[in-house]
C-alpha cells in the first residue's frame, strides 16, 4: 500500500528510481509492517493457518475487507463507527467524533478549571490539560493495522516480539477538547504534495540526503522540479503509523476541526462542548523541511483561513495589546486574553524564519517570557513529595530537577508508542514490559508540583479526571444541582487542596478558617508563603454565616481568594495542613469579582461580554 508513485507527482523514471532508493534505506524500519501484510495475503485462501491468523486479529472478514480488532476499550461510552482505509481493505472501530460521554461531574469540573484557571496572573503559571501527539489518533486511522502487525510478530517471535502501538491517542481532537484538553500537539509534515498530520522526524542519514540533493540538481536541470523528501520523512512516507501514507489526514482539516470546536464552545452554555472560558494552545511538532521546501506560507495560510472569524492571538497582535511584552514582561493571564476576544494561539518548535506578521509564535520566543521551557522528566526518579526528579537514574549524585520551579514553563509527556520489542524512542523494552504511561495519578502528582502541561497518551475520561484540580470527585455534593453549587460555599481540603461543598450557614455549616492570598507576595518569596490561613471563629463566637464572613477575617495584606492552578491548590492544601485544620473556605465568587474589578478599572461594562468570542464574565 506504500508504492503508489502518484505521491511523488508521477514525474517519470527519475522520481520512481529515487523512491526505490528511499524505500531501500527505510526497509529495515518497515520490514515488519510489509511482512505482516504479506503474511495476511500469503497464507493461502481458506487454509487453517490463515483462518487462525484472522481469528487472532479480526472481528469480521468480508471478502477483501478486514475489520481488525480495535485498541479502543470496550467500556468507553460513545457512538461507534468504522474507520476504513481509502482502499476499503482494512477497517477498525472508533468513537464517532464528538460522541464520547463525559459525566456531568467532569463537565462541571472542567468548566470550573477553565473559569478559575484563567485567573492565574500569567499564562506562564497556568495549568493546561494537554495530550501528546494529539492528532496521531485512532479516530483518524492511526494504528488501524496494529493488531495485524502485532499478531504476525507474535507468531514469529512469541513473547519476545512485543506488540505494535503506533497511535498516541484513541479519541478525536473534538473529544479531547470536550474532555478538558486545552493544549494540543499537532505533528505537521509535508509529503505527497500536502501538509499532513503524520508522525516522523528525527531520523537523519546525511549521506543519503546528499544523494537526494544531487538527484534534485539533475531533476532541476531537466526541468522536472525536485523531490520533497529526505530521511526525516521516514515514518510519514513510508508510513510507520499503521495506515497507508496517503490516508493520513490533511493538516488543514485538523486545524479546521479545532477552530470549529473553539467557536462553538465559546457560544455554548450546556453539554459536552460548553467551554466559554476555554483558551487553547496549539503546539506544532514540525521540522526544518518546511523552510527548505518553502512551505511556511502554506502552513501560515492554514491558520489564517481556519481562524478567519478572529480569536487567534498572533505575536504582532499581542505586542499591540500588551506593549509591555516588548520589554520582557511575562505573558498576560488567560483571562486577560479572553477579555480581549482571543481564544487560541499557535507556536512551533522549529525555527521557521517567520515574518513579523505571522500567525505562529516561535516556541523559544513565546516561553522566553516565562523564563524558559522544559519537557524533561524521569518517572523512575520522581519524588512526588519533594516535586523533583533526577535525569540520570543510575547516578545518585545527579543534580535534581525541581518541577516546582515557577520560573520555567513545564510540559511533560511519556510516550506509549511501541514498535515490537522497542519503545517509542526505539530503545529495547524488557520482555513482556509495556511503556510506562502518564496515568491519572501521575498526572495529578506532576500537576500539583507545578507542571503546566501534563501531556499523556491514550486519553480517556478516567485519565482526563486527573487534570481536575478544583472539585474533588463527587463534589459539589451539598447543592441540589452542580450549577447551584457555584452560588454556594466550598472549602479546600488540607489533604490535597481539592474543593468540597458545604452548607453556607446554620448549625450544619462547618467552622473553618478562610483561605487568604497575600496581595503583597513577591515572586522571589517562597511559594509556600502565598497562602495565609485566617483563624476560624473561636468557641462561643457567633458566626451564623461562616463562609460569608470569611472575607472579613483575612488579615491586612491579604484577600479572600481561591486557587487558580493545580500548584496553587496544592499549596493551599499544604498551608491548611500546616495550620492543622481540615480545610479553609475558598471564595467561589473570586473569578467574577476579579472580572468586575478589571472591567471597572477599564471604564467598561461590568456585566458579561456580549460577543461570543469575548470572555464571559465568569459568574459563579
């Protein structure tokens, strides 16, 4: 399925010969894939061996079409449909786009995360739920053939063969956004004459690349153009992602899907897609081929068209809206961006030599305003209580990396890709072992330590619940409806900083101190000092409405507040534990009061914004 010369523009024997040479180089990487396909075709029609193999890998075989076993867990609630390759030979079950069920608790908790998370003083300190290689998903066919490749490898090598997992995600971009993801990663590469979503890059064979360049010089002399291919394209074309190269979706369609969700979510008030306070970042994992092949303008045009209705924060617009950024000021808060009508930004990991008016940020330039950017992590040496890890597990003297260093924007991922006995980095796995996942509990731990973007693979609702740093599971429980709790009272627990609803007054209202944030706190001061725990009413002191009275108990230099990030909530929990109290009242009206204060300072209307692209007033 990878030999169609049309992907190379069908420019005659010279191009066909170059493709053959490229295939020879990539043969060592794709032999298992090709052999698996050959095995499926070659074991004999109607033979017992073929029947046994099909029983291992297929749910249904109709003529030349196989419905392979899907990696999608059976307990995922969604409307299921088949994804089939363009030739109609291989199909696999997936969740139809936007149909994954999200529990009422998770929907409400996601909206609360969005609402209060937008109030962090800078995006540099925000908690953004993320996914790794977000668009390399089963929902778009990635990994569709993995069951076949894994079964054939198991027959050859038994337990030493491992398995194939070539899709990072299981759900569509729409469903990931519905599950609270606010930081997506798009792997964008140019091949087969189009910018596509695909997984490649990293492989470089200079000698072969020089040969391709020499061939291009000959093709140019002959007036045949040039080959848009090099060894970094291996993995995209030929594909190592469990689907034919030509079936990998266009980058434009992926960006359009995201933009449509953003526009719809900003206007929705109920349901899975309701996210009026959502701000989405798009991280482009691309490479320098886009510059060498002059495809940067093509990439920029994709975002300009998808966000033609506005809402995309570009570098030049940001400098106009916040002139202090030109002097090195930190990134503004997400709430500030939303208030001005911006709902997304996009940045590239590669130096694309962008023009001043480009819609795309450079990663280094963007996060230089946060003090830097880091993706490093080693789960084996991670100490959750100390929020640190060592890069080299075999060296106990290795200097620890502190995740609670707020001067750096942290993104964290653990790939669950597997190529037979090798992990996603092509390192050998122990026999029978699987790549270690960034699961729900690990997501919770690293986010509480200050990691801005935990980016797991294989996001499902259970794992997505690890992103929630506001309401505890099952909370709010003291109100007749979830939305009614937003007008009630809640306290942050000493155990983990998560929120619990409670009666606001009367004998049933617990006697708790107030959570007071220092208003004069300096970034140079220890982070643990940001919260003060105001005293609870003393015995015999009348306080019929302890939650409402909490604001009046905060000492001078502090104000009654609520956490604005996972790290902020964890620090509040620690402050409560240090004060030996079970929790502290938080200000559920915090987000709205800050919005009104900002609008009043600007001389504007203090009610909700009318424009669907403008941030809603965050009334709680």
